[in-house]
């Protein structure tokens, strides 16, 4: 009951880089408490992704390395020279450090996104895997809190049935991992709207990055872009791109970090503008796998994800939070209190980038 096709492994909350890391499992726990309070939902525990599953988008060498590193942690041998070499080679350090259970928990969130994609491949109109959306992982290495690239896995599953699959990424960071995996693939269009690489990691996602088939599309916005201006940029670039490419299925990455309260980025988007983009994705009217993504404020992630889940599912909900959670978390409503929304750059600030997109990128998108 509740939201159908809702996949989330209990192991996902053990995907944890430690107490001082911004990717806190508490984000997911709170989102689930909020969803269950408003719209009780049966959560489906997925099977973990297998080694061969992961090799759909990752190198065998990398998959084996993560498994070997994880086993070494279990034996207390993670400081051996061999493991040190593997960690270095595949970038499992810095902001994405190897940890005990890295294999099991990473296979778990990938399994959820794949099972959601199998449900859609097999006829469901909509499926969720909010523990996924880890869009920075590359074919041969970890990056940006992401060990494996579950959105890319979901795309690969949808491609078993659909000729033209679109990946839409509204996270404030460029979806560089997914873009890289499908860069020159004429059947998979990636669209990412994000804060410009001039001011935000990973420093990529420029308009020029179109790939050889014209199916890699990017709308970088400036730091301090306001919610209405962010939405304007999305509507004027994403929507004509979809009209032209005419996708048959969608993987939607729902990073909530464009929000003005997010501590890791500098876009001033508000919940309502962000949710309008989600609504546009719903109104494409195509089979959809919705995954999670970034978002590092406990004040914003639960209410943005749950409002997106309910909106995609066409479930009406009150703006007011359940009283007990409002008292416990100090959050009163799904939407932002108007007086808290900061001013930001208006629509005209991103006009040159939007024009460049419309003149240089859109005409190169293959038309169906
Ligand atoms: Zn992000």
C-alpha cells in the first residue's frame, strides 16, 4: 500500500563515511519517517546488485577492487600495501573514503535502483529508489561521495526495453559520472542543471560538453541564482530538449541541494521552484525511475524528497507538517516560509548561458 514500487534497502543507512561527513544517513531516516507519517508505504527490500550487474557500467577491475577492499576491512587488513594501492588507484579516499561495509552497502543502493528500473522496464509507470542517485561515480573510480553509479545502472536497465532514455539531473552538482558513462551514446540523453563549474565542484558541466551524438546536455547556472530564475532556466532548456529528443523513459535524479539552505552549494533555489521542475518531469508522461541524490541540510532534504515523491505519484498533501514531527524537527511546512527565502540573481543573469544552450546545444540534440 501507499506509494507502489518503492525500493529502499535497510543497509543503505549503513552507507556512512563517518560522523563528520556531510552525507548523513539521518537524511534518509527522516525522509522515511515523514513519508510514513503522511502516506504509509510498503518499502520493498531489494536484492543487492551483483558483480555482473555493476559491470554494466563499471570496469571489472574497479568492481573487484571495491569487493577486495571491503573484505580487507572485515579482516582488519585495510592498512596493507595492496589495499592501499587499490584505494589510491580507484580514488576511495578524501571525500569518498573506503569504510567497513562499503561493498555490501554500495551493492544495496545499486540493487534498489536496478529493481526500480526493472519494475519500470516491465510496465510500471513509476518506481522509486531514494537511497540512490549517486551520480558522480565513474566507470573506474569513486568520486564525490559516490562509490557506484546507480542512476547509470537504472538507465542501462531501461535501455533493455526503451530505445530512447533520458536522464534528468536537478542536483546542484553536475551529474558528471552519468554523463561520462553515456557521453557519446545516441540512445541516452543526459540533461543536468547545476551550479556552474566555475564556482562549484566538480568543475564540469559546461554547455560545450555535448558528446559526439549531441546527447550530453548541460545547463550551468550562476551561484546565487534565485528559485524562479533556476526554474526559468530549467523550463527554457530542459523542456525543448525533451520535446526534440522525445524520450520513452526517464531516470530522474532528485538532488535537493539547489536549495538556499544547503551548506555545500550556492544556488538560492526554494522548495516550490524545485518542486515545479519535478512536476514538469512528471508531466512528460513517460515511465519514470526516480532516485535520490545530494542534499545536506536536515531541514530541507526530508520535506523536498517527500514532496517530490507525493507529487510524482499525484498524491495530494497538506503543506503543514504532522504536529509531532514539526515539534521535534522545528520544521512547520513543506514549503519555505516566504520571509526566509533570500534574494538571488534574477532571470536575466543566466540569459547568455541559456541563449548559448538554445543556439549551440538544442539544434544538435537528435530529433526523434
Ligand atoms: Zn549534489
